[in-house]
C-alpha cells in the first residue's frame, strides 16, 4: 500500500513537471515575441521623421492657406505640411489665421 502512495506521488510530480515545462515554453515564446516587438518599436522610432518646427495647413484648394501651426500642435488638420520659420512668418504677415490651440504667433514672437 505504501508503494502505491509513492508511485502516485511520483506520477503527480511527473505531471507537475510536464505542466511547468509547458508553462516555461509558453513564457519563453512570449519573451521572444516581446523582444521582437521591442526591436520593431526601436526601428520605428529610428525611422520616424523629426517633428517639423512649423506647419502650414492648406484648404481643399491647394493654393489656399487655412492656418499656421507649431510643429507640436495637437490639431493641425489632415492637410498640414511642414514649413520653415520664414514661411510661417510670411503666412502670418499675409493675414493667414494662426491656430487658436497652439498659438504659433506667440512662439514666433509676432504681434497680430
């Protein structure tokens, strides 16, 4: 009777070992997946274009300038394109509206 108790405990320990090996294999796969995602994130950050200092938003008619934004504006619109400081100043001097959220005229030091 004592032998069957040892055998059943040994069987349970072997079962536990298989379960833990399966869990360890799953954890190792997750580690590999996470390392891959982290490497992809770093590559993406390295390839990301620098944030432009200024943006000029155009209307549906590409000749019509709608607004001037800072490069960090959270609401530039879909048709905003990078611009130089000189282009932003020129647009503001030609009565193009400044974004009311990011206030580019303040950042440029211009009175409107």
